[in-house]
């Protein structure tokens, strides 16, 4: 699916290819090479992929460019060793599309591209194997692969192609879904399963049919992993949409059969470091395959730090093989808990929203037995604490706190866990004083002693405490609240600025602890009085599924300014916002505005495709929603009362089916103040 060189949404277009509508109209389905297996066959028990596969795939970073060749692939294998990734558990170096010539040889065999792979695939496999690693390869369960160059697929050639792969020393097959001629998915994927088995070589089998036929319901005896979604892209909106689709499928994952929400984008540059840590944390708590999609030849130290975090990897690779389950998700504050083989629980506190959020649960809610106290290990800080049972944190925007919690043991040897938080919104008008209140809470069974707290802002800002900043003893469950006055100079430009809340304390045994909560203060201007077009006003923040949010045009999915006129139901609108689900646009309204109005729907440019839902939030409260809308529906008027709100957030969700073709318009969107 990943390989058509066309603008997204790829899955829907590829679906048309698969049905033979674009370039294979009228072709008869080839005869399959062998009958399907007995549908009552037991779950695969070949000992492969007992934990989620870990490795690398070149597609996200190189696509079909000339740099994808044997030198690059062998260099990745070298980096696995040199950078410690092999030691962290990564095994597979996987080739994606474009490794072959567009035509088979006279005997019907696949031919490696002699320019890209002058020594052939077996030589590359031998090189990779000599490093103690494994090689993966790609093809499609159709007449051709997904790339527009038309590389040969395996439909009708399953046994021959599988034997070639085995003869080359391939250890992993990614089997895509393009140009499938409408042949039943289960039949196509089962045939390749049987062909791989017939080779006698152990080959991990990755089913990549994009979740279209719900493979989690039928493929546990067919493949070792199956894609549950369309393709991921290197954006927060794409990652978030895929995460939400994969989370509910936890019951279907286990040793040898995994839900696959697609490859990692960590390090490709489209998300922040915080968002990449969330990406890696949530894929691990979901027991997802960890296939690196960034170019390791160019990766930063920060990227290697994320990809090489062995404590987070241990969550993903836990031999019990449980996928984490959602405990709560109210208001974009997610709690996901994963049972571990040693009886502990990995708990992810994930903040979907664009501002810091207090997220909390308990050890008992996560599934641990009643105990006097628990050990809480922060897997990104690499520090252990004790807790009386509360698992809580103020989680930065788009961030995730990932902990591992266990009952009993040596909890008393660890200092108490504390939570740092901030009451009040860190929105500041230049030259005016904003009031904020910090809060430090002891979550531990033991008290924190010698506590002191500081709040620091940018150079030139005034940050002044107007209540106590110290406490000699902070008992379990108690908080130190400190009031602060924060003033940005009058000349400060609008935008986001760093604040740092820091607490220093000691345990009863004298261990010194420093806890830091990075925050953002946003310098804002009061909205103008009267009626304003939201397409013309400055926003606080945006997130978008594909490309940037566009002002007064539709979403173009790539660079800013590449949209077209906003058009809904044949009506063109001069003003508004063009977005792509999952999307959120926030505006500062400063408690002085009254209402938001708009006509909303899926832009006409997507034809019959696209399903979205619109929401308007006033501070933390949803004040308007449309339900699911499609392109076939006319523009829907939406009005929301936002009286007294400091921040208004315009949200577009994917309608529950992923973010393909979800070009959504807030046409003629207006703010009344």
C-alpha cells in the first residue's frame, strides 16, 4: 500500500487499484498456485515472532529513490551493531518496494535490480546474517506492487516467489495488497502462508492489507502480524489517528500474532521530540512491531536515545505478549495499562491535547493487588520511586509518561514520587501580570523532606513568588501550593516561550531528588471586538493529519499555501479554514467572546471520499458537535456559545475510519467578541 507516488489518501486510491478500476480493468483473476488451507487449522505454532518483530524498513525515509540500494542496506546493518540497536533487540533489516526489475525473467523468476543490488539479494542477506541480523523483503498479494513503476507482485506466483525468497536467505516477508484483482483477501494471504511454509525456511510473515478485511478476526493462523490501519505519515495527526484505531484491538494480539499499526516515524522530522517519545511509548505499550522508519545514517543522538531505550523496549518485548488496554480516555487524557509477565504493569499516561494535563490512575485500577506501597519506575527518567498507590503526572502537551509499577519488593528504598503541576493557564499578555499557582504533591508512602520549588521564565521576564516556596516535610497526599506573578516585557512578540517548574527534595534516607516539569507560556493578544473571520485571526496552535492548516483555502496536504478554494456542495467560500483530520486549531478568546459560527463539511475536491466529525470546545468543555459527516452530505451549520472561555478549540476527528481523504472545511468560520 505504501508505494503509490500519488498524493494521499493512498489507501482509498490503492483500493481502487486493487479492485481493478484504474489500471487493470477487465483482467481475470489469475489462478492461485495452491488451494487454501483448512479453515479449522490451528493458530500458527512455528515459534516465530513470539515477541513483536523489531528492525528497520527503508520506505519512510527513502521511498523509491536511488539511494535505496545494497550499500545503504548493508550500512544500516553496520549501524545496528555500531549504535547498539542490535544489543537493544532490533533484528530485521527489511527491504521495501523497488528492489526488483519491473519484469520477471524468461522462467518467471523475480530479478533484483542490478543497479540497486549488483550482487543480488542473497549477497545482501549473507552480509546481514554475518552481523547476526536478519533480512526482510517486500512484495504484494496482487499482479503488481503498489509503486507506479509496476514491479511484479506475487499473485499467481506464490510458491515460486516464496522459494526464491527462501533460497536468498530471506527471514521476513511484508506482503502488501495492491492490484489484487478483487480476489478474496483471506484466500490470497493464506496461499502465501502455505507457500512460505512449503519452503521449509522459517520466515516471519507480515500481512499488509491495511485492516480493510479485519485481519485481526481471521489471520492468527495465517500470519505473524497484520496491519490494522492505512499508512502512517510523519505527523502528529496521522500517528494519533492510527493509535486510536489500534488501541481497541488488544484482545487479538499475543505471541506469534500481533496487531501492526505501521512503522515508526521517530526521527524523520515531522514531529517534536516529545511527540516521538509518545509514538515510541504507545507503540511499545500496544506490543506493536518496532520497525524503524528513519534514515539511521542521518539520525541524531536524540533519535538513537528514543529508539534505544531498553526499558521501553522491554515493555514492547515482554514475553507474556499482552497488548495494553485502555483504562480511560476522557478529554484526551488517556490511561493505558499493559500486564507484564513478572506481574508488574506498564502504565502509559498519554496527553492527546495541546496543553499540559493532570492524568491519574491507581495501581489497583491498573490490575495490581492491594499493597501497602508500590515501586514506580519512570521508564524515560530511568528512576525508581515509591507510591502509596496513585499513579499520576502532569503530562506535557502531546506527551506520554510511561511507568512500570510493581507491588511489594523494595519500595521503601526509593524516594517518594511527587507530581508537579500548574493551576491556571500559562497565557500571558505582554506587559500585563498573569497569576499562576504551582502545586507539588507527594504521591509516595513516605514523606518528602526539605522541599523547595522554583519557577523560571525567559530572560527579561519577571517571575515572582508571592507565597511560600519551601516545606520542611510534605506528607503522603499533601501538596505545596505556591502563587506566582509572571510578567512578560511589553515588547514581547506573540508566541510560545519556555517556563520551567523545578522541585528539589529529599527522601527519609537522605536521597536527593530533583523533579522538573517543562512548560510553555504563550504570549497572546486580546481578540478584536466585533465579528472576525477565523481564517484571518492568529491562532495559538494547530495540529493536522496531512500538511498544515490552511487559511481561507482547502487543505493541500503538503506545503503551506497549496490548497484550493473552499468548496462545499458546489458553493465556494472566500473565508474559512481548510484542515485534514485529525485536526485541532486553538484560538485565544480571553473570556471576552460570545460565539463561533461556521458551515462545515468535507471539501468537494475529495469526490465521494472522506468521513469526518466537527467539534467546538470552550476551554475543556465540548460545546458543539456535528456527528459524522460525509462528502455526500451538504454543508452543516454549526454554532457554539463560547462565553467566558479563555481558549476555543476547533477539532475535526476522522469519523472512526482513519484519516484517508478527510479534507474538512470550517467555511465562513466567524468569532463574535
